[in-house]
C-alpha cells in the first residue's frame, strides 16, 4: 500500500468507528478483507487510527470537522506532514483538497487537552495542578512494558533473552520487575523470553500496584476481578508460585489464564464462587479506564456521566462483596486504572465511613507522567472481627 492508500483506509475505518463500531473490531474487519495489506501496512493504518483517536477533539478543531476525512486532515496538520502529497485522489488515495477542507482553528481549553469538557472538569477536580500534564500524556502512544517473571529469571536474563530476538528493553523505575521495550515491541509475543514464560506483557504501573500489596508465601489470596490474569500471575510470582485463586464475573475473560499460568509456573485456582476467609482479596474493579486511554482512546469519547455513575455504584458493590470474604486482620486491596476521584479516593473514603471495622493502610495514585498508565490502589485492613 502507498502512503496515500493507508491514509484513505484510516479515513474509512475512522468513519466506521464514528458510526459506533468498536475500534478493534473495525480494524480487524478491515484486515480480514484486505489480504493485499502486509504487516507494515496494517501497522501503519492502525497507528493512523489510534493517533487520531487519542487526539480526536484537537484533530476535529484543526481539520474543521468531525468526519474521518476531517480528523485525518487535522492529524496531518498537527504532525506537519505534506497533505498535498497524500490527498492525491486516484483509485486508492483520498480525494484532492477542495474548499471544504480549509484549516480549522487551533484547539483551546479542554479541546487542547483532548477531553470532553465534563471529563476535563472532573480530571481537574481530581488531580488539581497535575491534571493538564496527565491529560496531555494521554494524547501520546503508551510504551510497551514487560514484567520479568522472577520464578524464571532476573532482569539481566530477560534483557539478554529478548536481545537474541532483536528486542531491546531497559529497566523502568516504577517496579523492580518492569522492563520498557525500546525496540522491537511487535516481536515480543513471538520471542523465546515470552513463549517460555520469562516475561509477560504488563504495564509498569500495574506491576507497581502488585508491589504495594502485603503479600508473602503462605497467605490465602483471591483476585476477585481477575480478567486476563496479569495481576493474578504477578501475585503468584510474589507468592513463590502461588497458589492464587482467581474469579471474574465473566469467566470467559479468564479463558487464557490456565495456559498463561502454566507458562509462568504459577498455580492458579479458578474460584467460580469464592469462599472466604482470605488473607488478602484484590478487587481490581471495573472502571472508566481513564488511566489507560492511551491504549483504549475511544473510551474517553464514549464514556458518559451516567455510565460513570453506574460504574461507581458497581465498584461500591464489589467492595462490599470482597469485604465479606476477608479474614479478621486481613487486607482488602482496591485498584482501578482510573484517575478520577469518585472512583478512587472518594470510593475508599465512603467505604470506610460506612464500615468502621476497616482502616486505610495506604493509598497511591500513579499517573501517566510516572511512565506507566494511570492506576490507583488502596489497601484496607479489617481491624475488628466479623
């Protein structure tokens, strides 16, 4: 595919996303019908689409509209690429520029943050002076991070093994097990280090959340919202191989976990109906995902105030469910990949005020400025017997 054809394809995919189709589905559906597109073409089209989605509001301002074509024009104007060399018409390229493609205005305020106004206001209320830098960080592509499985080797061994497959990685300060991939990220899943369980794909802040949990071998531990199991496996490594019990409201999300656990050398026990008491329960609750919008940028355009309110209610219900599973003097760890106060500090404060048998031992908010995604974690200890 020529560069112009890649741009036209991205425009068509963006139009499908704007019509309501999920970004990953739109890209997958296109790729299935585009046998002519090589791996570099697919990667380039994907990059165009996600670069626009991260900066959709400012692209609309610069492009003078909200269609796929206008958004791509705004993106190209922001990056300084030669638009005339790409909008060339013909069989595969976008139609040449006309009077309807006049440049728009420079983005202002929350538009420049690439946030809906209501979310910009909530982020400002939650983070204060740090809000703008956090929002601006979400406009850029996230780094690829790996977690070194300490059951299989150390950072040096992982770096050397990755290097054999052309992948360059370096330690990252957020976690002692974190590596940031600086070259060859698309080859990770085929690398020997990955297929043999020496490394797992996991954001550095997600690893740091697990680092803060009071884990030690011999504890009975439950990951209540396990999902794909990234934190389950990280906890298992901290427990010298487990066991860790894993539960999810949708067991299908854990479909790949048995194979991942076997590769990592971690004993994971599926808990369809968890029975306490547990020494530690991790509730990595469903959330807005605001801390991870670099990876899933359409989320910030599709989230609504009503949906956020519903998530806050779900989180409160999960905290109540998990609290009932914790042993006396046990720990309930609550985590989100959010930067919004009502999902984080306020949620924990409300829980403790309503449940005097619990006290807050620690809270920590990670922001994209720290290098990884935006994550929140709180550890609550039961101080009075049930």
